[in-house]
C-alpha cells in the first residue's frame, strides 16, 4: 500500500496533536527517507505565544532529527516552490493561519472576504501538498469548546469548520487527537 501524501491532524488545545504530528513526520522520514520541514504559522505576539513557540522549537531540537523551520504566518502558497519531492512538511497550524489571514488587514468580514481567505488557505495547502512528498497539517478542533454567541467568534468557527471539511475531504488520512491519543478517523494505517 502506498504511503499517505496528505495527513490531517486535529484535536483540542494542548491535546498532543503537534507532538503526534512531529513524531509521525520523523517516523515517515526514517521509514521512507525525506527531509523534515516545519512550516510554522505562529506569531510571537505575547508571552504565552513566545513560550509555546519556544517549546515547539525545543521539542524539534531534541533527538537526531534535523528540521528545517520556515516561518510563514500568512499566504503560505507563496512558498510552495521551496519544497521538493523529498520533503516531508509539517504545517502547524491552520487555526493560527486563519487567525493571521483574517486579522492581517483591517477588513470588513463580508462574505467575499471570508471566501477569499478560505480559498487562499485551502489553495496554499494544496500547492504545498503538490510539491512535497508528504504534507501533515495540524489544526485545532474549536467545536469541542462552546462557541460564544459573539458573531465574530461564530463566524471564525464556521469558516474554520468549512476549511476542515475541505482538508479532510482531500486528505489520505485524518486523525483526531484526544488526551494524547490519536484516533484514526479517515484512511488506513500505513
């Protein structure tokens, strides 16, 4: 059976999904060969985010794996040509990417703008998928938490759900990580 080329991984905040994705990427690189690439979408905008980014960087530096880190908080399709057929790419994470795209400009969140953001994210992910060997995409499952009646939060959650549906539809495998335990939701184990 052929190995998956597109893997979607989601779960609640601090569920262990990033650690699972990193381990899966390393295992794929060891099994099949390939260069490890970490596509980071986070922006160190406050102390908590700086600490989270630092922890992820430290986690990747431990061990014998050699990661190339690319920081691209928005417009990820612009860097698709940086990857080749031997690259295993871990994108972490879609929720941060969506947040960055939505708030990058002072824009009214009308239907046209929201659709443009959604298409830019999905298209960018697909462009990277088409250039690399394997793409692992991490996201947060915000629907596990109560969505406030705030229109902004509701719109964000709805848009994220639409992006997730498109990505899962295109993925070879999809996992939900709960309390550090990955649950295969789509595809077969390789």
